[in-house]
C-alpha cells in the first residue's frame, strides 16, 4: 500500500497503523504517533524536484477542459445542444450575481423573472459563490462568455484542487495523484453534466473540504481548522448543496470505517468534534438566513415533483460506456438515462472490473474499505425508488423508496448520488497506482513489468471512456428590439415583457435576452423552480419548472407544441386579459421561430390587436387594453 501522508494526527495516526501492519517494508514511516510539537511530515525529497510535474498536470487539465468545451469557444453564439434551457438559466443567474455587485440587488430573491411573484434564488441553485466572483467578467464580456468561463474554469479548478490534495496530502507519487485527479474531475458523470450544469461540474471545493476535515483533530488548532472548514462549507453551499450533502456522507462513511478499524483514533475525538462543532456553527451563522429564505421565503417549495424524484440510474448503465466518450453509443445510452446531462452512472465494464479488483487487492486497508462502502451506498441510492434494468421497471423497490419523502431529501435527484462514485473511483485509482509505484521501488527487478501492467490496465479501463467535446449548436440571435432597448418604454411602472410562447424549458431564449440586459428586462413567467400553488393539487407546494400553468400559458404552449391554433371564444379572451393583468404586462413580443405565424394569429385572436414588426420582433402594446 502506498504511504498515505496526510501530515496531521487524526488521519496520519490511523492510516499509518493500517498500512504498516501489512507492509513492514515501508521503513520511512515513524514508529510512534506524531507528537503535538513535531512539524507535519514533508513529502520525500524525490517528490519535490522542481515544479515540472505540477505544471504538466495543470496544463493537462487546462487542455482537457478546453477540449471538452471547445465548441463553445470556437463557435461564438453557440450553446449546449442537449441543454439550452439550463445554459440560459445559468446565464440569467450569472447576470443576477453581477447585478448584486453593480446595483446592490438583494441576493436571495429576485423579481426580475416571473413578475410579479418573483423567484427564490436560493431554491434555484443560486451559484452566488461563483456568479459574484465572476461579476467583472459578466459585466465586461456578457453572460454567455461568463458561462463559458464558469464551465471551463470549474473543470480546470476541480482537477487542480484534487491533484494538490492527492499529491500534497494523500500520496507521495505525483503520477498517481495526476491519474486520480484526472478521473475525479473528468469522470463520465462530470462530462455529462458539463452539458449545461456548471454548478455540478464545479466540485473544486470538495477536496479542500476533505482536507480541512482531516485536519480537525490537529492538537491546538481546532479553532483555526474549524473556522476554515466552516467557510468552505458556506462557499460550497452557495454553489451546490447536493454536492455538499454527498461530500458529508462520503467523509462520514470513510472516517467511520477507519476509526472502527483503529480504535486508538478515538482519543482524538474531543479535538475533532470541537473543530467540527465550530465549523457547523460558522456554517449555520452564515448560511442560516439564506437557508431560511430557501425553505420558507417567497416562492419556496416543499420538494421536487414526484416525476423528478423517480429519476434513478438504470442498473445496466454502470457497465455501459457513456454516450459522450470514445467507445460510447448515444443510441445505447439514451434509453438508460433521463437525458444527456444526467448520465451519472456510466462507467463501462472494464472500469467496473478494475475497481472491484483494486478493492480486493487493497482490501486490508481501512481507507479502501471505507471508500468501497461509500461507493456502494452511493450506487444503491442512485437507483431511485425502484430498480430499472435496460429501461424496464423491474418493480423491485430500492433504498430510495424509503428516503424520497424525507424532508430535504425530497429536493434531491436520486440518480445524482452516482456523481459521488467518481471521486471514490478516482481515489482508488490513485491509491492503486501509488501502490504499483511502491512495488517498483521496493522490487527494482520488477519495475518494467509492473509499469507495463499498470499502464495497460489503465489504458484498457480509461481510454474507452475518454471524453468527447460537448455538442453545440447555433443559438438564435437576440433581436435588436431587445439589444437596442426598444422594450424599455413599455415596462415603466413595474410592467413586464411577455414573450411568446411563454418562457419555459422548451423556450428559454427570453432568459438569455434578460441576462444580456443585466436583468433590466423584467420577464413574465420563466424557467425556474417555483411552488405549485394550485388549490387542487393534493401534494401541496411541490416544485414546478415554471409558474403554475394558466389558461393563456396552456393556450400558447399548445400552439408551440403542435403549430395548430385552438378555437378562440369569449372565455379564452377573458382569461387572456386576466392573465395579462396578473403578469403586469406592458408589451408582448414574438421573435422569429418555427411556429411564429400560428402564435401571432393566436395573440391577435385573443386581444384583437394587430402587432407591429419592430426591431426584428412582433410587438403588441397591451397597455391600453389593460388600462395603463
């Protein structure tokens, strides 16, 4: 087993005993626990030779991240083909973060979308932890460029922080650290979520949180370590809470197994728990109010829709190559996942075989057993309420069937628990490679065969799942009516812009328009998570991916979906006037699109107003109709 050099008493003392009992040939480990006054052990001299390995590792992460997102950079004006809606949503959120800095906007609730009810920013993956630092880029270069920087930078930063954690605090071999960090940052699930989910791809704080947790038991520094851990938790909370929850569960499982195998570590429990308590206090102090707004503030909801809570990883997906990889076949993967962004559990059978073999090979070591237990739990939880096999519901309930209605967990997407398997596999790969390097060092005659076998096994397992670039496509240009500010006279007095069809996951373009105006453009409805407030819903205020439907929104959704104009009678006209008033509409706009003729005819039939073609869009001034 490779030397695991964490440099602080809790992890070092427990893991050291675990390794030396089965590998007495590792002679450079101290025989006694590190005293309180002894400096943390440093990396061996041979691992500190220059920065060239580190520079090469960092450059490789930049190169691979640029390869994955190359379409967005090489084709300006393009968007993620598989997930235009979420890209538009995050561009809007980046504009919101910039507005917090430039205009002092309230960060946790906004009324610039879904006028007049607004939306709960905290309940919609706020990404304030990134949007605020990126505000200068958003303001200077626009939200589309900021999105590309967010997505690409999240991949790069995640690779770098995992590499630094592995190479400086877990193992002594930088090549092994590079392999482990490479998989942690570019696992198939990470590449899948690069299709429009930069908040999930941005896991650069996860290794830092693990590092600070391991330092909590450092004698005499529990205040400092607890405070720093608390700040990291807060930062991650403003990026993605799902990732924070998975990280906490994974750390807890691994530490529980290690401590169970090494009871002597319990003598450090007091210091560890004191630091953990301080971290929790700091996190609660700084996150308490934002979480209160998320759970109980305006437009809060009580859980995801039942259909989303049923999202589970197909059991067959674990041994299937991901669609966005060298060996992947999208026709094979599509039936096994809800959409291209949620291919969370696609690893391919060679990697699954390798992981099982690594766990068996390194099974004497508690940290490996802890990782295996965490990975198995994540895999089981990712199956969703019922187990599916090759797209077919087997009817067999899974663990999630018991957990899906638990408070807070009812806002989690079960298939995403498979995301946490990526770091588990990355750590196992790093430990396995480091163990192979240790064998080469201690058995010089076997160096050649060991290196050959290691390289061959890694290529066989990882080359088939090597990522391909994100598919992109050209986005519709923003109409001059928006970019030139032709809409501004219509929205005075708190009025909104109503886009046809009403903005939703199937038509997210208005969110991009609003983002390009720095959210000066107020939108009626939108694409976001908000409560279902309809009184006839037995489940209560569960989330919807927009505002609750109205007669007019259904009317235009039907036209957008079918291209057919439904019959228009006086009741529809009355409903339309009521809905336009409820949206505080000042102007209705229709940009060029596939169903434009039918949508225009529908609006004329509802209002009796002939539109004017202005700035590339059809414009209905509805202020006189609504009494304003």
